C-alpha cells in the first residue's frame, strides 16, 4: 500500500506544548502528521510514546535506556511505544526540525 500526503504546513499555526518545542499538525484518517521544531531550550524529559519520523534539519541525540544515537538530516527515526522503550531527546544544533507520522 502506498501513502501520499500533501500538507501545506505554512498555513498552519505553530503551537508550543512546552518550552523549547513547537509544532504544527494535521490529522488525516487515522494518522497525525506533525512538523516539530526543537531547540536547545527543550528541557530534558523522558518520553514513552512511540515515534516514526524523519529529521529534516539540525542534529539530535536520542538517549535510550541502553544507548545513545545521534541523528543527522535525512535520517529516519523509529522509536517503539511503551515504558520498556523510554527515550530522551537532546538537540545538538541550534534547532532541529522533524516530520512525524503518528497513529491517533
């Protein structure tokens, strides 16, 4: 099955769920398409929600329970759901821009 989406994120407003993070999103069918900008002001926090995304700009380090991985532009990011797969993100550049597809 092939998916194709065309979303004009420029027409959507930025929302800031917490310091150092802002995002624009749209729900399509059972997916949420989200453009997220992270800055170095993002506080360290552990997240248990799964992510499937693509790093567009900047550099991020994601710390899992047993390892750290550095992501660069063009890298895909796949993180499993649940407390057994906790992860913590850190921005290594001035900012990082990531496109996510998430189940709603």
